[in-house]
C-alpha cells in the first residue's frame, strides 16, 4: 500500500543552491529545497522550498507546470509581457508551460510546491 506524504520539513538537510549567475537580476539568494515526493514516470516532484530575497529570470519548458502555495513570506512573479502577480501567505499560483519572466522574493519565502514535466 502506498504511503501518504506529509508536508513537513524533514530531519535531513535540504539541497541548497542559488539561481544561476547569468539569470540573476537582484542579489544571489540561497534556496533550500526538500524534495518530499518524486515519481519519475509521471514527471512529478513535490516538496518544500525556502528562499532569501532576490530576483532572477525563469523560463518554463513546453511541458513544465508548477503549482505552489505560500506558507510564509512574499513573492512577486513578473511576466515578460509586463504582468505582475504578488503572492503571500495562504495564496497559491499555477505557473503554466512556456512561462517566461522573473521570480522575485520580497520577504524570505517558504512554499509547498508541485512540479510536473509531462
């Protein structure tokens, strides 16, 4: 029988990285990722993500979707079309395939995420 996955920060250390230098627009924020679930054939991963303030360019592929729910902090998504979407605690957003723009963390952010690449 399959096990349920609780979205709590696990005891193991996260993967820590930064946006690639060529994509950075403001700062060089540290990002911590706890991947809690992965399913290769379905192209799905889910987990918890923390990030310091900063801004960097993002480019989603034709099969990449991300849903996330903000637990704490504040973020802003900038579309390359000039649109701006602010998102804070208790709010969620879906980033569609082929999205291009910038991801900005205004206040240290924690989110639950689900990414599908299929």
